[in-house]
């Protein structure tokens, strides 16, 4: 669009005129949001989910149950609303399976059996494949998924020491 404007001035009965022109146009601004997820609740993905700690025990004559919390083993996830996604927990670094995972003693080859579950009744193992936790349509807010852990009873008294395992959490969308 061109706009002509005539500017005229009168100075001692002499008239002068000049013409000013203006041109305008437009441009488009857009953004495309794709489906995605992160571990954590901010744009910076969490790199450490914390530790699920069974505490100090003297024997394993009965199961020891604990529940994770935010920063201590719970899985905190933020996804684009409506995203279909799944959360898988692998079976750890010490030869675990869907039947049992293992904590390994750092100074010996001794192991303690444990398991991770998706539910408080500890009836649904949280694992990989069919045992991953699936969500058909992620909500619009960050979600915290507690991990229900059980240190399994043992027929023998375990050797003293610190036992550890590392479990990898995988988000798929």
C-alpha cells in the first residue's frame, strides 16, 4: 500500500510542495510444538532421580517395603499434553529380571533380591516391554509416579555391607 502525502509550506508568498511515500507489508510468525517428554518438571531434564533407600536392616526374615518420594526415586515426568507415552524401568545392573532385581554388595559377590512395583499392593512389577507403565494421553501438568519397592525376605542372614543397584528409567513417546 502506498500513501502519498503532500507537504506544503508557505514562505513569503512562495509555495513549495513535496511528496512523502510509505510502503507497508506483513510477515507471519509461527511455532510448531511437537510431542515430547522430559524427566523432571522444568525445561532442564533431570539427570538423577535420587535413591530409594531400604534403610539399615539386621536380617531379612520379612519383606521390607518402602515408597519413593520426589527426589528419592519417584519418577517425575512432564510431557506435551495429549502425548501417548510409556515409562519403563530396566532390571538393574546386577542380573535382575521381571522376577527379581538384585542389590549387590560392593565388597563381595553377595546379592539381595528386591523388586519395584507400580502399585501400593506391590502386585504389578514395573519393568520393560509389557511391564512398562503406559499413558494414552498425558495430562497438562507434571506428574509424579511413586515407585513401590520391596526388599525380599531371605532364608539366610546377609553379609554385612552396603548393597546397591542402578536402574535406568526410559521414557518413550
